[in-house]
C-alpha cells in the first residue's frame, strides 16, 4: 500500500504593511495584493507581500547594509532563532519585489521616500531588475547607499501550512509601518491588483464574498482590527513577549 509523498516545507517571510487610515474614524489600513487566479498557491486571494527565503538572504555580507534589529527587538531575534537574519532580509526584499515598497534608510538617515518622479522611476527600474534577476539587494544598497530598515520591521508570529496543501510554507509574519511617500503597487505578473484597506472592511467584504482571503489572512486581520493608529501598533509590537506558532490541520474528509 503506497502512501502520498510528504510535501516539502519552504521557509518564507511575509510583511503586514500598515498606515494610519485617512479618515476621522482613525484606525489603520493594510496594504494587500490580489494574486493572479492562475497562481499555484492562493490563486485569486488577497494576501500580504511576502515569499520564499532565499539562500542569499542569510549572507553576512548584508550586515553593513542594514540597521537593526535593535536592543528592543532582541526578544524577536530570540524567537526567530539562529536564522533570524535571513527572515528579516527576505521580508524586506519580498516587500520591494512584490509591493514596490522599500523599507530602507538613505545615506542621510531618513526613511526612503519617492521625493520626486525621477526617484520613483529609478526605484521602479531597480524593482524590475531585481525581479528579473539582473540585480540583487546588495547591489541596490551599494548603488544607492541604503541601509535596510530591520529596526522598522517587527516579528509577529509564525504559521505552518497544513499537511495536504499542494504547497507548504513555514512563514514568519512581520509588521511594519509604510514608508511615507511610497504608495505601493502590484507587479502585474504574480499579483493583479493592490489596495489599502482596513482590517474591518477586508473581513466584511470577505464575508460578503467579494474579497477572497485564506484562513491565515483572516486570522491576522482579525487580530489587527482594534488598533487605532500605527503608533499604537508599533508600540505593541515592540512590547510583545510571546510569538506564537500556529500549525492548523485540515479537516478529515468523509
């Protein structure tokens, strides 16, 4: 009697990018991307930017080109374990590749923003080159004198895709404030739409059948509903002492 092969589990990093909502009601908005319906994983679903941790993400050669993690983030480092570097770097790289949002400091110590159309166009070209494999993150940091903003990105929790799914990921979720002046946009290849949306609205539209969400995404959004500002979210993330691991199980058939 033969048994089904066990799917390999791939390490991944995902970032929940938040900004203050532009309304009198307050609250936060989250940047979300709709994956193409042809995607092998989460086809047609709205997701946070993220993806696989690559071998280059672990390289110490990137150490001079990052800021953080800080002393305040040492609990996050401990929770991530020996491979903390790779997850942090992957979270920043994937956010730029998938969402066009680059969490980095310029040479003057300010968070990178698109101060003019020329700057925005230059970094759009960097993003395209990165996605084509013609450039890597180290090249970009050297060219622009950037420091990757690990101190701006906070480990949140960990989810392992259930056995039985066609693709499985061991994903570390991070939280970060959106860089001011950067709008974010889908890549038109793996993702076909992007939007800023409040957790409450995303969940309501999902319940109405108009906003596809995976179970893990629903859980993450539900945990963020109560935050009134990005400052409050940031303070909570820094104070967090527990970083839970979730290992959901698919219901048995029959």
